[in-house]
């Protein structure tokens, strides 16, 4: 399910955004896809990834910082 959601999300994005997402570590990318593409809550994402909700928050935060660096001219 997670792999399919990530593949679908990446396929339907502009190339620059897809490249930026693909550059993220797996868990950071998974958190963003599950949150913003699949609409899962932090608790649901934590359950899927087998981690704590606080870990989900920190992974999302780091991922968004990295994405901003990648896509901001």
C-alpha cells in the first residue's frame, strides 16, 4: 500500500517536485506521501511506519525543509 501510494504520488507531480521527493530518504518521503497524498493523521502514519507520532513530526519537518531547499530557486 505504501509503495503504491508513493509511486502514484510521484507519477502525478511536476518533474522538479518528483525529483525533489525522490531525493528524500525513504521514511521522510513516506511521511509526506502518507500525510499530504493519502491524508493520514500523524497517529495513523506512526502506526504504518512503526514509530512514535513525535518521530513522524520530526521526519515531516526535516522533509519539508529539504524540499524547500530543493525547489526554491
